[in-house]
């Protein structure tokens, strides 16, 4: 009671709070009498209708019931916690989504982005999305190597009538990149105008090597020819325009018309173009010469065409890649528009012209083109420097450009750079021009040429710094304590370096150069710990990570090696080191340094250039390199996870796309009839079990032709770690019969009796464990020795 009284004194009486809340809720509710006023009016409307207006009466009655139900729902929602309403999807927006005949995931995905763009701007947005997606899937910035390879091969299913130069290999136009399978060319009349597939399907190979005759070429010549065809396609402006048009069409169908990828692939094929290219593993079989008389007696399918029975289920992986990249573009577009809005708001609050110039530069970088996630992070880094150094923005946040909510900023702390800014050091650097401005440096890096050069004072750096200290009055006795930080030449040069290092580390062009150079030259090395020396052997899952010496990080792309390295490091088996080799680092700094120093060779100019190179080296080594190493590790992790997911996807697709087990029944007579598929085969299925710690033992079930369970058997001797079957015969005549192995004999005899009883047409072993391989071998031997049993032969 005492604690309750203390709580009431501090927070008030809880019962009174509930009464107050209820009274406010009741005040906001509409008058009950007013809610019931419409009912008599509806009844009056019904009274004016005659017997012949029964349909109209039913319609009005239904409308009245819907209005009453809506009122009851609204009244209930006003009395329920808003968070509870949102969690149960009862908001008006949820009802709108529910009523629309569009998948909810598509409504939530890109519709909100397109709705925020005016009608006349949607076309430009889709054009920009198509260019960005095409460049990142098939262009210079491509990361989807498998998807790019599929489109570059250009193997398509086509139908209809095709030009003659596509059909006849010997009459093909010079330099043509289109080929038909060789066996299809036999059907072409040399004097015809082309190839008519008669509404059948066939394979058209545009640039792939599958059906090309490279027998007369060496390996190097073949590779050169393949590169020539590929570069020809990449350089063809019309072909690339058609590819971008197909990408744009798919994005329009998905994000504007809310059509899903399978629908687009099946019913918008004529608009997808080369995005429907086939993988090598998905290429269907075609009509051949073998048994054509039996399989196609009416000659409906020319040799080389695809019959319905040849078709395979398609995964549409290129279309899905376009869709996923489109989703990524929409997310980046929303981030870009939010940043542009924040930059415009903060531009008006900037205190100096320099701050306005930096904000305007960031705004221009965002408006001109769509960047990657890393590119937008670089622009944010440049903007955050202005945000951190300026006192005009107070506690403004980059997330919303407002004080308080949104992104949380830490309270301001004493910062030496802020003191230098307050003392006017940026103005001194700008007026003296002893270093390039960030705008001039960016132009030099973009053009790969020293278009702008810094000025070289006639004095050496120390003497120049001493003169500037006197001019600025930083060494006066009346100067404040902050000015004493710049009262000596070495202190001033160090402060200038500190200010320039921060500006260079936040410059997007330098960050991109360091990022690219690091990814190209970084080396990975691993060394085993004491535990790793003992545990890591060639058969260990992390065995390949034991001794990696100066392995290029770029070579890890397309494999799961990095994930194994991370797992081994987390387990304490190895130590990992990623470094930028000293020689490559110096070479990269020298190349970039040439764009930041002057071309004067005088002694004083050489001293200034050495100081400038030191500033650039400090920006790269002290600021950028640690951040870029963290970013590189995150990139390697994301790439490796994506690679593993693709591998799992391929394995899973191969598994689910396989047709059910087909058992062919051979006729009893000696005629040459084709084997026919058995209608209701009987199966025996075997699933491995651990047989301990709560897991069941290995189980064998017998299924009839309809898949119904007929019998069940557990095999404890074939559970857990299943040993190899021992030799029960002699060395000269070995016999590996599980029934003769003491460790497996009991269950082997039971399985043999079940085989004799049910006579299955096939035995299936589930691959649920590595032990399944040994079980498969044992089941094969049991079935072989059972078939030699006289009882089995007599039953057959």
C-alpha cells in the first residue's frame, strides 16, 4: 500500500487516468441518435418501390447493410488501440490494398515511388531506371556475372518465319551473329526465302558458342573469335538500345502495372526480347533422326524443332534479376529524393558562401545521375563534414533536415577543427591557393589530367607559415587561447594538414579511387592458430582457409571462400589479415598525387609538393584506408552470401524441376515395340535416421501404385553411423552381402523378406544425410542377392 500511495503521488491515480481517457473518447464519438437517423430514411425509400422493382430494393437493402457494417467497424476501431489496429491490418490503407486486384507485395514495392512522381515524370524515371539496371546487369558496373553470361550467349526459343540469312549457315550474311542448330539447317531449301517453323519452336543462338563450328580453330583463336562477337554486340548501339527497351518494358509492367515476373514472362514474351535467354542447363531437347517415324508419324515437327514433350520448366532468372535490380533502384531513388529535399532545406540555413557551395555541389552530384549505395554514402560523407563543422545547423539531422527527431546526433563536443574554422583557417587556405580546392581536384580526377594546379609561394612552408601567423595576429599577446593553437609555424602547418585531410577523406572522387584500387590490389592472408593446426585438415569444411598467402581479394568473387574464412576465424581456428601491399599503395598515391601537386621543379616548389603529398597520404592511410577495409569486408560478405544463395537456388531448382520417377515396362514378346511407362509402379522408400538422442531409426516404407502406405519397417542396424559391409567371402572371390555381415544381418534379412513380399518396382533412398550413400550401397546389394533368390524368380 505504501508503494502504491507513493506511485499515486508521483504519477497520479491510475483509475482517474482511465476515467479521463474514457471521457475524452466518449466526447469524440458521434451522437448515437444521429447514427440511427439514416435507417428510417432507407426504409422510406423501400416503401416507394413496387413489386417490379425487386432488384432495386435488394440493391438498396444491401447498401444499407454495408453502411451499417462500416459504422459498426468504425465505432469498434475508435475504441481500440491504434497500434493494435495497425498490427491487425485494419487501417483504411489496408482496406484499399485488400480491395485492389493486385498482389500486396507489388503494391507496397514500387507503387508508392511512382505515385510520388508526377505523371509526366514517370516516363523519365522509368528511362533512368532502365539505364541504371542495364548498366549494373550487363554493362561496366555489372555484378551479376551469371545473368550477364546468359544474355551474352543469347540462346532463345523462337517461332514463326525467319529471314534466310539466319537460316542457312553457308549463305549467312558476312559478320552475322545468328546461328541455327546444324541439324535444323537440313530442313532449309537453298532456294527458299527463309525458314518457316510452322508455328513450332526452335533454338536461335545469337552469340553463344554452343552450335558454332570451332573445330578448325585453336584455343586462342576460338577465344578471340568469341570475344570479337561479344564486343561486336556490346558496341552495337541498336542492339544495346533494344536491350534497354526490353528492360524498361519489364520494369513498366512490374512497377506501374503491378504484373508479376511469371505473368510477364508467359504473356508478354514479344516485349521481353533477349531477357528470355536460356541457360545451358535449361536448353530443351529437339527433334532428331532417331525413331522419328515412331515419335512423329505425321511429320508435324521438322528436325531440330522443340516438341511439347521436350519443353522444360523455366526459371526466368534474367527477368528476376531485372526485377531485383529494379527494386534496388527504387530504394536508392527514394533515398536520393529524401536527400535532395534535405539539402535544399539546409542550403537556406547555411551561414557562409563556402557552406552553400559545398551543399550545392552535393545537390548537383545527386541530381545529375543515380549512384550506387557506396556513391550516395560518399556524397553523405561530404555533406556531413559541413554539418559537423558549421554552427549554423545546430542539432539538424541528415535524415530529415530538422532538429530533434529522425536521425539522432550526439551533443557537440570540443573539436579542434571547429576552432580552426572559427579562427578563419579555411579562408586562409582558399585565398593563398597553396592547395587545390576540392572542386579543382575533382575535375582533375574525373579527367585523369592535371587541369588545375596549386600556387607555389616563394617561401618554404615553415617561413610562409611564420609570415601568415604574423599577418593573422595569432601570436599577439592579446590573442585568445584558441589563437595560441596556431601561434607556431609547425602548429599552423599541422592544423592546415588536419583540415585538408578531413576534406580529402570526405571527397567522393578520392573515396571512389581508393575503393577501386583497394579492391583490385588488396591481398588476403591467413595463418592457423594452435587449435587450427590440430583441427584443420584437407577434409575439414574450413580446410582451404588454413594457409592462404597473398591471395587477391578480387579472386574471391564467385566463391564461398570468404564465408569459410569468417567462420574459421569466428571458431578461433585461423587469424585473418587483409592489407594493401606497400608497393601498390605507393604507386596509387603517386598517381593520384600527380593530380594534387604542382608541376614546378624549383626547390621551394618541391618542398611544397612534398608537404601536399604528405597531406594526401595521411588522408588515404589514416582516414580512408580503415573505413574502406571495413567496407571491403562487408562487400565480400554480401557477395559471398549472394554466391551461396545462387548455388543453393541452382541445386534446389535442379531438384524441384525433375520429373517424377518413370519406370519403363518392356514388352514380354520379342517385338521391337517401344517401352511404355508403367502406370502404377510400386516403390520402397528408405530414409536414414540417427537412432539416438530422440531421433528415430532408419525407416523403410512400402508404397502402392497410388502412393498409399502399405507396410513399414525400422532398421536399427542401418541407423546412425552405418559401417561398410565386410567381406564374407575369400580374397579371390569377395562377397559383400549385408545379410552375411553380423552388424547388419538381422535387418538385411527383414528387408529381403519385405522385398519378396511386396516386389517393389524401384527402391528410393532419400539423401537426408551423408550416411545415405552407404545405405544406398547396402540396399543395392540386398536387392541384387534377393533377385537371385529362387522364390523371387518363381513369383516373377
